[in-house]
């Protein structure tokens, strides 16, 4: 297979369900390979890391996206996301990101640890009550979604009564991030974008009138005082992004981790015994079955290359992060799940200017939740087949039935 055939198969049903055999074939072609006119596919760890960190590569802007995807700007979901830091280049990206980072600080995230611990044990108590008689519990709905959505909503200042609204809306909106979406999925993404925009318009107005100690209040105040730093449209787009990114990746990380620990009971036993560390486990899950499998960049300046392959301005680059995390040139036995692996450095949270702002929070939640879950329920086991979401870019489970006793 050539690069174009690999991309085509990744977009198919079987490729979305299990992309890893295709990644292995891609590695056989080399770290970087053409996959169409003016398009490269990068699967090497070093090549992907290089592109992520090089400011000469950027996010395709709406005009460029329209050339690749006619009708791109007709979809509210695309327009909303294109106004956020996720899809902006310098100078707008740096202007908005520095502002958000000034309130979404490492210190603020670290201070959340007691609240994360309390939330984990509260959710485990609720799971225990639900599954005490052997009834199957859906881990995704009962824990993997509720933990990170509760934490990010607490940070943002979203009332607890509203938090149940967001799982379906986020799932619909993120269809706009996939490489291909059918008309039905894009219509649902557009509706979700409008509903989320309306929600945060109301919440921002409430915080403008009555500020509180939360991120929405902090960003609203900046937008009101210095609109040149953050416009009203940008405020809404980034609030939606902070919410969705704040739980979507972590939900998938937790679900993927539980599935891997079921498949590798020796690792689960080591986690309970303390011989497998929460840090090592989390990094290996991120490497082995990344919640984010793919991103893309476009060459913005002259003189660029990807792993030695020339990339003239306008060259598009598919960065297959899930493949880079299993690069045999970077990892010994990359297809082996090994929580004791050293110096893992998975690319699951990206790198460079667009490195995920929530990476520290996602790691904190996973490193707290996974040992607590498997210690609290030593007999934890699957209660039926888990159902994956039919996605390539964001990889995770829709449902994951478990039995606690």
C-alpha cells in the first residue's frame, strides 16, 4: 500500500475501529511519505514532533480549509472552532492562548488535587451502590465522563445542574474535527455548536453581572476591559473549547485505560500492588492507545521539510500521532503494552505552540482515578462487549459495561 491507500483505509469503518495494522504498514514506507499531490503523511515520532514544534507549520486557516473542503464555512461548528485557539495561527493564537493560560495556570490545576480525589471517591461510591448486586454499570457514563466534566465545569463555573447536558453535545460537536463527516453528523455538529454558544452566551452574561471565582468570570472581565485581546466571538469559542477539550480527551483516556487493564490483568494486579505506578500506566495508555490519533498542519513558509522530505508552502501534513507513538525507531517493541516503559514521551497531547493546555489536568485525573478504581473494586471485570465510538481522530468508547463484584 502507498500513503494515499493507507489514508483511505484509515477513513473506512475497519480502519477507524483498529488503525494500528495500517500504522504498521505506514511505518514500512518510512517516517514520512507522500499521500497525494501536495500532501504528506508523517508517522515517525521524530518527524511528527519536529512539525508540531516548528512555527513554520501552522493550522490550515478557513480560506485554506475551504479549498480542501468546499462548504467548510457554511457550518456553524467549523466557524465556532476556527475562532478558538485550537485552529488559529500567530499572532492570534499567541494572543488568545497567553490570556487563557494566565487564568488556567499550573498552580490552579495543582490546587485541584484534593477536589479530584474527593470527586473520584464520590463517583466510586455511586458505582458501588449501583453495582452492589452484580448489576452491570456503564463505566463510560457512570465515571469516565462524569469525573472530568465535573472538574472542568467546576473550574469554568458551570452550575452542577447543567453538567449532564454536555456529553451528547460534545460528541456531536467533535464530529467536525474528523477528516470526513456525513451530512447528518455535520448537521448535528452545527446544532451542538449553536446550543453550546447559546449556553455560554447566557453564562457569560450572568458572570458579567455577578462575577465569581471561576474561569468564565476571569475571561469575561478581560474581554470586557480589553476587547482587542479577546473579542466576544473568541470568548465564546474558547469557552466552548475549554469545556469540550476539558473532558473529551480525559473521558477517552480513562475508557481506553480500563479496556487495556482488562486485556492485561497483570498490569491491573501491579497497579493494585503498587508495582505499576499511576504515572507509568497513564503515559503508556497515552502512548499505546492515544485518545487523539491524528492532527494536521500546513507549511506556511519557505525552506521547510518533514523528516527530510521537502514541504513547500501550502503542503499539507497529516500527523498520525497514534502511529508516531508506536514508532519502532523510537520504542522497543512498540506493539507491547508496558507500563514500566521509560522515557515514553507520547505525542498524544501534541507539542509546540498548540500543546494541550489541559494535559496536566488530564494526567492528574487519570493518575488519581485508575488506582482508586482498581483498588476499590478488585473483582472489576467486563460485563459485556464495550462499544467504540466510530471515530478516527478522537479514539474512545461509547459504552463500557463493567461488573464490580
